[in-house]
C-alpha cells in the first residue's frame, strides 16, 4: 500500500476547487434553464448535489484521483456551492429568482397560456395529462395551473382546492 499516494494530494487543491466550482455552477445553470420539468421529483439542486457527490466520491474511492484529500476537497466544494446558492437565494431577492424561480402560469381562468407552455415545452396533451393527475378532467374547472420552480405542477380549481403532484387531498 502506498500511503503517500493515498494521502498526499497529487493535484493542487486550488485546481480541484476551481474544477468543482466551475462544474457545479455550469451544471446548475444548465439544469435550471433546460431541465426544470425533468427534475421535478426532487429539487434540482438536490439531484445535482447527489450526482456530483457520487461522482466525486467514486473518483476518490476508485483511484481516479490518487489521493483521498482530492476527493474530499471536491465533495466539500460541491457542498459549499450548494449551501451558498441556497443561502444567497434566501438572503437576496435577485438570487432567489435564479435559485428558486417563481411559478409560471400555464392555465388561467380555464384558458391555456400557450406562450408560457411553449417556453416550458409543454404540449396540450402533456398539460391535459398533468391536469388529470391532479383530478381535473375539464380545463374550464381550472382557475390557475402553474409550473412551479422545481418543475412540479400545481392546480387551483374553481372549487378553491390547491393540488400539487405528490400531495394528497
């Protein structure tokens, strides 16, 4: 067993931090803009952190990095950015829009908002399916249906019930 190879970083730790930072922020922005709907089961940052930590830990464990400190520093960098972005979103309204975007209305007063549907690439068939999942069979029953910032759909009907995917009434 080569103890030096295992415990002495083989890359400058600043390089590991910069690589982790760039990858986290790039993936965060790409997922926020492109894949909001696809990550609706969990929060987007939750998915991102789990994937990146798993990859960073795997590299450290499997020897892609030759030292454990490289892997630990990369995982710490990922966790730092996850916490920092959530903190900044909590503290500053401008950052909140990036970290926790506001809901986007898709239906208002029984009418589909096609411009917003186009923005999120939601087809009429898909919208109708999402509404049925919420127990809505006729779009005229919908006062407001929104694509939430985390990709879930919420529906407010004329009967004033608030429904969200995964929530039971």
